[in-house]
C-alpha cells in the first residue's frame, strides 16, 4: 500500500518494514520524534494487519490483587501501603475464595493475580492461593506474579528461581504477566525503584521462566522521567531476549499516572505519546506476536483508536481494576463483553474473545 | 475499490466530492486512509503548524425553554420552578471574570423562554456593551427565529436590531441535523432546517459571521450527515459567512433518546469527512467537551486545526453527564505535545 507521508523520513522506515529488515535504535528514536502521527500509524497498522488481519482480541478476565502491602515503595506507585498504614489490606485464602465465588457465574477465562511484597506472607500462602484458584476455577488460566514477586517468593521459599517456578507451576501457575519491568536501566532503577529488583535480575528471572516453559508478557512504564533513548533501549533489550527465548506473548505499554504518587508533579501522558508508544512497540518488537492497548491506562476511547496504530488486543474486561485507579485513572473499572465487542466492531475490526494463549474462545 | 481510488484522486486534486462520493468514502475507506487525506487537506489550508483556540465563557442567560428537545438535558420547562433568568449582577461578574482571565468573547445562549421579548435581548446586549469591551457571539438560529416570531418581525429586522444593540456574530448551534425528518423526531418545536439556514443567510448578508455545528449520533443515518454538510456547503458558496464547522457527538445521559454514545473512531471519521467535504470552510474545530482531552488531541491529525474554547464555564453538555475540563495551560500543552504551536485567536480566527 502506498502511504503519502508528511514526514518523508518515515519512507525509509516503511521500506525497511516492507523488506522485513529489523529497525535500528536510530529508527526507534525517530519513531518517537516524528510529528507525522498518521504516517507512523499507517506503517504500524500495516504490520498489525499483516500479522492479525482484521481481528482484535480481548479476554474475559478477573484481577486479584491479593495485597497492597509492599516493602518496595516505588516512587511511581499509588497503590502500595506499609503494613500498619491506613488502607493496608491482605486477603486471606478465604477472602480469595469469596471473591472468586462472587463472580462464579461469569465466563471468566483468566485470573490475573499480582500483589505487593508483603513480609507477613509465607511461601505456603502462594501455593495455597494458586491451588484455591485452580480448585474454584479449574478451567480458567492462572496468569500470576511478576518477576519482582518471583524473586521475592524464591527468598521466602529458600529455593532457587528454577525450583520456585517448578513449585508454583505444580500448584497451578500457567502464565506470567509482564509487570515490574518499568524502564530497564540502572538510572531509572536508582531514581524510582531502588528497593525493587534491577533490570538485570528482571531479565534473568524472565529467562528462567521462559526456559521452564511458561510464557510471559512484557511491559514498559512510560511518561515519567525516562528519555526517548531509554524507551528505545528498553524495547531493544526485550527484542533481544525474545530472540533467545521466544517466551514473550504480548507487549503492553503502560502510561504512567502520577496522582497520589511521589511524582505527582508530572503531568499525564497525552494521546499522541500513547499512540506513538503503541506504534513504536509494534514496529520495534518485530518478534512479538501481540501488542496490547491497555484501556485502563489510556482510556477506552484512545484504546479503540490504538487498534489502528499497531495494537491488536484490548486486554480484558477486568471489572475491578485497582492499581491504576489509585493513581487517578479516569477510565471505567470494568467493561462488559458487549461494550468490548461494540468498541472493536465500531473501530472496523472483528472482535475475537481469546484465552490466555490467544486461542479463540469458541461459542459452546 | 477503483471507485474509491477515483474519489481519493479527486480529493488529492482538490476537486469537490458530492454526497454519494462522500458517503462511499465514509463507508468504505480505511480509518487511517481517511485520517491521512484529512490531515493533508488540513495542511493544505493551514500550512503553518498552528493550532488555534479562543478564551471565552459560555453564558446561558436562561435555562427555561419551550422547545423541549429530546436530546437536551439542560432545559427546564416554563413554570417548573427550577428555572432561572440570569441577574445583571451575575452577568456582570461572569464577564468581568472572563476578561480577567484573558478572555476576548462571550458565547451568549439560552433557552427559548416564552416570556422574554425583543426588549429583553436588546437590554441584555446594551447592558453588556455599556459596561464591557467584549465580543458578543450570541443567539443561535433557533433563538433568533423564536425572537422574530414572538415579535412579529422578519429575521432580517430582528438581526438588525440585535446587531445595533451589540451582537457581533452568531454561534452555529441548534443545527443538530439539518434534515426535517430528523428534526421532527428530536426537536419538533425548534426551527426547521430551512429556517436555520435562512437566519444564517440573513446574518451573513448583514456582515455578521457565524460558525456551523452538527450534532450527530442520535437518530440520524449516515446519509443525513452528508445532507447536512451539503446544505452548509451550499450556503457557504452563496455567502462565505461561515468561519468554522464544529461536529460533535450527541451525549445521551439524562435525555429522552436512548442510544449508545458514538465511539471515538466514529467521531474521528465524521470529523475527517467534514474536512474533506467542506472544501469552502477554513476551520474545523475539535470538540474536547464531548470527546475529552485525548481524542481532542488526536483530532488534530484528523482534520481539525482549532481546539475551540477554553470554556471558563460550560453547562449544557455537562448536564448530559460529560464533565471534561481543560485549563488554558492544559489546552496549550496538548497542542504543543502534538507538535503544533498553540495560538490564541479571536472570533474571526485572527491570531492574537
């Protein structure tokens, strides 16, 4: 397809894309710098359509944030609490059971389970948690724990990363989300989340998880103090690991929300930056199958638009999103299946309800 | 597909497209193809990377309205008790505050109040002009039509009297969809499409400029959107009095029309089509009031070159459950972050 670029420099990037040659770091930086948003969108849309045609995916899921008590206290987080702080909570196994049963009549296909690093919990709690979820929702996939939690669980268990993963896998863990990556470099680590594992450890754990046959997602938290170059380096780091393991399923750019965080002076990301991050991900991550437009963070309206800027997946229906809403997100806390399909159809795509591994859910 | 390419070629050659061609493009072209065409057209009309905005305030002099439009969540029927007519003190304070905030104009609109006559409006305008040096953008065609009928005057006479009292330009509201089969369904007591156009024709003839709007996403079909734009385009050929076109989506909360709200993609497609179809109107305005900041910023790449007003106060859309607010600082930040230069303008799109 011929594209009339307003920014002629995008022609070079487009011809690389058409020849299936990998984009360089300089290309990545230029993707963020160009003001030709539509030209860029058209290139990303070309890739998106050649991979997925007219399909746009979503999943019927449920989030379980088992605790907000966290010893890391990252500067960008509005969710975490200290153990004795007002609003701190930890769900017992009974509480988890209750929350699952409350929604047992809904066709939930995936449980997304993440939480803080709570020193009051033992490794057994996590094994119990997984087993309980599996018992109550045997058909749903358990997608749980970021690398940050896996690292912590291995110290709790006194086991190696590999052994820890094996134990969790036996208890029901099937997939892992991609959180805790933030921006994979030491400057950002030192400034924003010094107590959390650094990028080397994050990558090490993901590598081990992929080797154990568990797929994960990957994320990037953008819109705080990072530079464009740091974003591009982040994407290239993920691309290199993917070349090695092929264990990443989807990439999710996460727009930073500053309200109630220690970085409250930072204004929200704008639509142009959100769309560029989706397009940049689609174009730089040539070995990733899926790019998500996470509607919780960029809003339902822009997520719908993002389907034409490289995204092929709108993530989940969720119903009870907590983490981003604590940081001032104005999006809904959940979407119905009907709303999700309506958004996708009206954007000109075919909605496909999927499972955690992108198999379409066939109507029974 | 060949047909589609022919239409695209026409647009690229700056030739006019007709209703059928517009509809075909709207129905068949890919979302980003529309965006790309509209974006190029936008830069054809405005090669400078400038996005304008106006600092003003909506002043609704009354919420009492005999019209009873089914899409409206703002009005109160006469004798319902919750109605108001603005006091001179409130009016004074609101205008003073607007000027203090760097405002250059007020958008003066209100309901079709059965007890107010021409003297009221003349007095209102005179009072403002005696106290302030501010541009009055006021009274949409349904109000003018209502005042004229109530006073048994012609549209031209009514406009002349209001102009003499201080009215400078006419907002393009109350157009909704300029097709009488639709108007009968959603606003049966308001002026007809021909009456709406006649007010604008007369205003333009008297040297008053106006904007034009379109409210879509209620009971109209897609071809009505093009019929509406065709009527605006024809009148513009005749008068050249329209400064801008402002499409926005119907907000169904608290109204009597039960439909799903139009999505962002649907809004952006109509916006892009308005840039492509209205080849004789310079300015296309994004509607952050109905779309929110993110889609309004995105709209700058779908044909819009103007962000509308900072709206120190807005009541009508807010009554229908939408409460996006944008400060001047935030509005200019959005424009800058999109790679454009924000510039404050006056009612005639002159840069200030």
